[in-house]
C-alpha cells in the first residue's frame, strides 16, 4: 500500500503485478480545485472495550474518485510515480487536460483506539506504526476510464486484510502479508 502524493494509499495485486490508486480521500479533487466532483459519505461507530479502549469501525464510501493503474514486474518492481500507465491518468496528466478515470470505492477499517471519543488516528499512523491496533481493513472499488491505448476500460479491486488474525498467526501462511485477498483486474469495455 504505497503512498503516491497527493493520493493516500495504493493497492497491489501480487498475482497480476498491478498497482492501482483510487482517491478515496478526495485529495486529488481538492488539489485540482474540485472539478472531479469527488464526494464521500460514511459512518464511524465506537464500542467500549473492557480495558477502556474503543473499538472503532469506520466505513467510507467515495464516488468520482481519480483512479489509475500501472503494471509492475514479476519481482514486484513498480515505478509508482512515473511508470507507464495501463489505466487512467495520474494527477499531473489530468491537471494538463487528460481525461480522468473516475471510480467509486468503499473502505472499511476496524481498529482499537485509546478511548471512546479519542481523536481518530491517521491512516498512515495505523498501518505503519500501530499495526497491532488494526483488526480489519476491507477495500473494494471500480472505475471506468481509458486504457493506455485510449480504449475504454474498467478497473476493479478488492483487498481484504484480517490484521488481528494475521498478528495471531504471526503473519504466516495465507496471512503472511495480512492480505489473503488482493485482486485487481483491468479489462477493456469496448472499442
């Protein structure tokens, strides 16, 4: 899940070697001044735990989100910022007039926080420094837009990470990277 400014995180499919980013936080739209019409809604709920901490369940649904994808190598080598695009366009290209691929996605995270009502941690903080507090991440999305040759295409993504189970199993077997489900597909939708 690498970071490609200004987009939050990106997702990788280790089987197809596709890396994709979808602007679930609306950062690209904000950077451009709003022309993509990215909108978000969702919910946050908390449950008091016996130890005084809170289990937080965040559900975020985003529409009209800038989306793009690149093809990596079998060694999982990716040039995230400037590798050749296979789907959509990055922010600099859209800024210069390229047609954006727009998608919708749903992100659900369940994690432990210090107490009910405590400030929500940054996504990076959770994933990079508080992984022991993560219980679950599920991400799914779909976008329509141009393939590299201009043909209309569609990208779909599903990523699921039961972190609590991965930690319990010491990141072994199917949970070695915490994501037993990592699927990204890019296909043509017409000529």
